[in-house]
């Protein structure tokens, strides 16, 4: 019990330390970055790459990606948040006036685990296993990490919430991918299938089209960085 309390106190101290690094520019950036709607172009690009290479059969892959996101979102919320009922720092009486919030946004009542972190890392792992490319994996996991960190910056999650969400997302992403490997050979020709290593020849069928996805991440992030600067000039 003493160890658990020590970890909780460490979690709070780490939150206040990380959350203290803020300014108007990054407030604008993370406010936009954390919005799900902003990343619609990324999701559309992902769908485009899949359908371009597999036609209507790509619908199976898209359905499984959707399954990853739904499971991550529902389990992180209904099982963990409502199960542990750990107050967000923005709702905790001892911390809610100490953390830096953006536009007064406090989020829901409970925060363990972070759904943003769970969803981001679940999607990152599933698609990295799908495309099997180091550059793509680097970009998508970096995107997931920034997306998860934004919740600390905004003062609505503890670092422990983020780490817990990351682990849950990775576990769910891998489980769903394992099921996907059993289903996809019925729809797409597999040139190489190694269940033990969870490798599938389907990765070869995408060629270099995966680059469109991480290029979209670069473009969207760059756009947000410029937009944050414009917003700072307007509001400043």
C-alpha cells in the first residue's frame, strides 16, 4: 500500500513538472493536435492506401482497424475509467487549480486510462504490423506519443494514465492483429505467412504507398505548427 501511494505521489509530481512547460503557442498547437477531427485526412489517406491496393477486399482491413479503435475506446472508458474511477488531475480538488488547462477544458470525471493514448497506440501497432516498414512505424508511433503527451500538457491526464493507455492499446492492437491474420487469407492472397512472428506477406502488396500516410502526418503537423503561430499573433 505504501508503494502504491508512493507511485501515486510520484505520478502527481511528474504531472505538475511536465505540465509546467507551457506557453500560448503550444497551447494553440496542442488544442488543435488533440482534436480527433483534425486527423480525418490521416484516416482517409490510410483508407485510400488500403483500397487502392486491395480494392473492395480492403474493406476487411478497414473493418479491423475500426475494430481496434472501437475496442480501445470502449474498454479504456467502460472497463478502466469506470472501473478504477481515478479522478483526472483537472477534477482533483488538490490539483485542479495547480494544473495548466487550455480554454478551461477539464475533460470527463475519470482519467485512468487515457482513451487518447489507448486509441493512438492501438492504431499505431496494428498499422505498423500491417505495413511492416521501419520509417512508417517511426512516424506513426511518434504521432501516437505526441497525441498521448498532449493530454498531460492539457492537464487532463496523469503520466500513469498515459502509460496505462499505451500498454492497453498495444495489447489490444496485437490481439486484433492476431485475429486479423486468421481472417485476411480468405480475402487477400498471402505470399508469406508466419504466425509465430505475426508477419504476413500482405505487407508486400502495398509497395511504397505507405509513404503517403506518413507524408500526411508531416503535412498535417506542419500545418498545425503554422496555424498555432497565426493564432498566437491574432490573439496576442
